[in-house]
C-alpha cells in the first residue's frame, strides 16, 4: 500500500473562522517534508477535461423516484434527512470498505460515502436534493495530497454527472451542515450513519420522531418492486454458481481448511457482484452446530457435513441468503441422512405455507411442527407434540426462527413494527427465507452419541406471488439424493 506524499501535519493553531478552508489531512510520518511552490503550481495544470456528458440514468431511477414520492406523501410538511454514512476506520489510517446505508441506497440508488438525501417540504410535496462530495479540487491540491483525493482512491462523479445518473438535483455536501443548522420547521433524520449531520440537527429533532422515519422506511421495503425482484434473482443465481464452485474444490478445502471454501465463494461474489451480503458461514463437522460460525478456520474432513450459508450481494446491494448442508465426501451417512431428511420435510412444510393472505408466522409454525414430531418420534422429547410446541421444548435443537425478510439487508425490514412484520400478513412481492435446522451439539449428553456434532440447515429464498410462491433458489437441489447426484456431476465436470 503506497504511502501518501504529504508533508508532516503542523501543530494545531488557534481556531479559524468557519469560512476558512479546512487544511488537507496529512500523514504524520510522511517522507516528504513539504510541497514546494513550484510543484504545487505544476500539479494544477496539464490535465485533460474528463467531464462525462449524456449519461443515462441508473436502471432503478424510476423506482427510486416512486419511493421518494411515497415517502413525501407519508411525511407532508417535514424536512427529511437520509444520510449514506461515512467511512469507518479499520485500523490507524485504513478504512473498511464503504457500504451506503440501506435507507439512502433504497431512496437514491447511489452508494457514495458522505452522501445525504434531503427532502425539503414545499406547498405540495417535497423538493428532493442529493448532497455529495464534488470532484476533488485541483486548485488546492486535494486531488493528489489528501488521502481521499482522486489520485489515491479514484475519480468520483461531478455533481452534474450525479444529477444525470440519479435524476436528482445535486449539491455540495460540505455546505449542508450549515444549511441544516439554519433550517426551520419539523425535521426527521435517519440516525446512526453520519455524526456531522446529527450534530447539525441536534436541536431540531427528537429520538421518537427519527425512529418513526426509520421504522417507516423499514416497512416500506417489505413489498419488492419489479426491479428489486430482478436484483434478488441475480443475487441468487450468482450464489448458485458460488455453491457449485465450492463443491468443485472440496478436495482442496480438505487439504487446507474452511477458509478455502470461504475464499472460493468470495471470489464468485466479487467477480459477479459487489461483495458477499454477510459473513459466509463455512461450517464443517461440529462447527455446523454453531449458528453463525464465521471464523471458518476449522478442518474439512471426509465423512463430515459442510453447512454452507452464503449469499452474493449484487452491485445494487441486494443480497441472496442460501444454505445447503452437504456431505463432504459426496454421500450422506445413515444418521446424517435421517437428520437431513427431517429438516428437508420441515422446510417443505414451511415453503408450502408461504402464500398471499397467510400469516407471516404460518411457515415458521408449519416447519417447527414437523421438527417437533420428529424429535418425539426419535424419543428425544416426550409427547404429545402439542405440549412440546406449547412449551417450546424443540428449541433445544432447532434454536432459531425459521426465516426472515430479505432484500437490501440480509435481515431486511428489521426495524418494522411487530404488527407489520412477524404478526403481519404475507403479500405478493414480499421475499423471505425459509430455513429450518436441527443442531445437536457435540457436548449434548441428552441425545445418543451418533447425533452429537451434527448440524443441518436448509435455506431458500422464497418470493410471495399472486397465487402462492416462487423459490428463487430452486437452482440448487435440496432433496438428499438430488444433492448427492449434483455433487457427483460437479466433481466430474
């Protein structure tokens, strides 16, 4: 990683007026003691005009406009502020890869750091403006001296270019905090993303009103439009290919560790999408009994199961979330198949319960009933099944809920009210996971030894349709014999 060509940071001086230009942030231990006047002047000139013209709007521009219109109708007469967020430090002067806030991406389609969407109330509706960092300044040397200058991290769009792409007026975000401090009338802000914006609005907002905005935007995402459904299918299709990649390299993973599986899937995610949608769970053997095993540093052994829970995030930030539990050597043992088939039967019951007009809880209840029946049948729980379900006794081995909403976040719509989510009703356009599982911990003395250390989860991404549902991840086999045949074919290809 290159070291910045900046002079040492001078000692702090007395405060300057707010109108003074903020000095460029410089590295303390830079190798160059300063910038000569001649070099500074030289760097200002001799650069071609790279302004882009005639740009086409982003594919979802019509959808983001409709979403903003719906938001405007919900909060008439109020100023609404939705930030993208800022870079977060990973260590010293390196940052985590930036990921725009879900609310901002949903309403603009933009993904640039420090962006802020502002809806200013008019006599009718709102005027929407996106505030962004403009191109790096070549007059003051920012473009080559600052750590976030364009010669360090890449060109960003000019404000005119952003307007063409997003279909919104664009202004310099550096002017926004001062403008917000002078704002009058009711204001709502999506908190937790931009401390500077929150400071500017500190005396104008309330936690309760801001939370109402966040909750509304979470609930607004429950029903996906056609663009979103298409992006979710893209995410799933790439995820299917990522799972195929993993099956083909299982012999290499056996020679190394779960990290080989993680890296293999990550390659597919970065080549075909933006990233992984969440930390990949590459859990081999007894690690499969840990729900969110993301250390991925364990052994991969023939005869064990691999629980792979992973999803590709598209360039527009929609993510898949799929799980398969695979026999590492290509064939389930008798006890592995017994447990796997129970989870498969449970998932079948859950998927069948997904349809418009059904209670959101119905698919969970249907799946849990099957698992409770199996646990009673195997003698691990004392019946009747109704008693087991009433007391939740099956949860010792099922542990988690059977699914969640899916979209821009892997656990989408999480801030929604209970009555609009888990206590709500399914509608066409909703997308959710159905993912029952059974997990027998290696140290669980209440089950026969042959069960211990086996974890099985099967997860698919299900779209609610007008007449039922569609399994977006049907491209991956689920039934045990189909999984074995699929793996055998891939290893031979």
